[in-house]
C-alpha cells in the first residue's frame, strides 16, 4: 500500500487525480479501524494531515467556513457560540484523544449514518465544499451529500475542502442515545436548530436511516404552528402537546433497522423523546434570550 503525504492543497488535489484508488485520511479514527479489521485494502492512503489550508476556519457574511481538517477539539474550544449544535455534538465524539484527531471532514467522507456531526450540520443548513484539480470547486447542500450507507456525492477525483455552516441565529440542541454514556456509537441521534430570523426550524436525524436525514414535515409543522399561535413574536411557553406532536413527526421521518445496538422500535421511540426534549430546551433558551 502506497502512502501519499502532500503538504499543500494543490498537491493533495493532484495526488487525488493521479490516484483515484487512494483513500483520504484525516484523523484516521474511521479509516484505521477499517484497515485494522481488514474491511478495506486500498491501493494507497492519501494523508491530508499536513495540508495547512484544511486546518483553518473563518467567519464571513453570516457563515463559518470550516476547513475539513479542523478537529473536534477546536470546534468545542473556538466555535461553541457560532456553531452551538455542532459543538454539542463534538463533545460526544469518542474520547479527548480522539477529538484532538477526528474531523468533520472525515465524518463527511465516511458518511456513516451514525456520524455525530451529520445531524447538527443538517439542522443548520450546512453546505459541503468539494474540489477537484480538473473541474475546480463545487458546493453540495448537506442533505444531498449523503447518497447511501457510507456513500457520498464525491466524484473519484474530488476531496472535501470545507463545510460551510450558517452562524447560529437562534438556539440549537443535540441529543444522542448510546449503550453507555461516553465513547459510544449512537443508537440514534437528533439535532434541532431554531431560526427565529426567518421563523423556521431545522432538524437532523442520525443512526436511524440508511443516511443522515432531515425531518421536513416536522420542521414545517412546528414552524407553522408557532407562527399560527404568534409564539415566534410573543416568545410564549411552548405547549407540551406541540412539542410531543413535533417528536412524533420526527420519529415518523426515520427508517431505522434492528441491529446489535438497538431495535427499530427503540430508535423511533428514542427519536420522539429526544426531539420533544431538544425543541423544548431550545425554545426555553430562546425565551430566556428575548
């Protein structure tokens, strides 16, 4: 197996074009597991850990451009205010040692339905920026990036450059259920984001369908009910029955399976509970900020 180690973004794209059989590796927290268990044997590894452009982030015009190589530890330390949902999810990723290495770009590249970064990215309305040496850059909405179980929309000669995430205009929440409290793969996960500036709601479901996904019916339902009741403007208490109905619609949007970590029925039930709690917490935060 060849080991490619570019030190610039230009060189990384050139290496990708020359070796489409190469597997990109950032923190290695997913790729190395597959290699150790002999689940894959690529012709080459393309190490992106020495590409400085990928380890930078910048805020501009209401967006954060998060380089694909920025580790979760920095998201927690540096972006908890701008990207609160993603920061919450980042705190649940593995151990402190893993969070120093693991990246959102790696999570997107692996495209696992259980990836912790996916639900908050979906809820926030993130966009994935990818690039090839031949065709340049293009941007893919996060909800279109996942194409199947551990499959994504990358072309063979493309790499993930960054993910663009709108700066939070309102409260965000992330919930995760696992078989223990730490260092665990999600049995199910849920994120929500309130966008009071445009009176909309964002959602993200993880580990309960072939791909991470939103719950559009639940989003439209809650945003419409809040508008009809004048709650976006009054910041009144969120009725419990409304939160419960929202949770039921979130659960209905999932397509879970039975596996060693949990049953489909449990995943649906946990999503309903998490969505009800998360939206209540987010709404209470919005009321307190008013």
